[in-house]
């Protein structure tokens, strides 16, 4: 019989589960590579686990987690210093600050996008989900939905435009844009 997880471990798992997507988006905005961002998210989660006893539960979790993620991104950058595509540390600091500043607006846009997606037909929603959430290739999608490559990309472009217009319209009607 395995031991019961400690209450603090359970609390950390709940917090990480609740904040995994914004934490991933934060990391991804700093590294630009999905694979690297996923690796850094795992390393960040491990660091959070190892130091969770230092977390002050009276303060918000996400800013605390962002700090760990930022340090992991910095460590990742040090490992990849040979790449010429890296930003300077000043640019990284600015990106991190800007990402934290716009987080509430991005969350609002994601909520609005969910509402706009629900207004699409089931077929159109499935196209968007297959391409962008499930990251299916065009070849996989052409097999699944019997359409040509050109028609697929044209349809996806039209759907992106409709979703963009829907989110923008909602932001304007809510006075957020």
C-alpha cells in the first residue's frame, strides 16, 4: 500500500492543475518553442514541488509560479547560448513583464473565444479543434474530412476571421477594447 500524499502535495497538485495553461502560455511566450515550453513547464513543476513548503498561501499562486518559470527559462537560455535566435536578457525581462501585464486580457479573450467557438456549426468547430487544439496536420485532416488542401486552408482562414471578428465584437460591446 502506497503512502497517502501530504496535504501540501495535494494542494500543489490542485494549484498546478488549475494554473497549468496560463503557466504554459507564459513560458511559451518567452521561449517560442512548444517542445521547449513543455520541458520547461515540467522542470518548473518539479521546482515548485521541491520548494512548496516556502509558498505563502495568502498570496496568489500564479505570480509565485511565474518567478520559478522565469528562472527555468533563463537556465534553458544558458544551455542554448549558441543559438543566434535568442533574445538579450533585457528583452526577456521586458517580455516577461509584458506577458504578466496582459494576462487578464488574454484570459478574457480566451473566454470570449470559447463562446465564439460554441456559435460555430459542429463541423466547423471540429475543423478548428482538429487543427489548433489537436494540432493535426493538413494531411491527417484531409483524410478525416474529405476536402482538398486548398479548400481546407481556405475554410480554416475563413473560420479564423469569423472567430477574430466575434471576439473583437464582444470586446467592443463589453467596452474592453
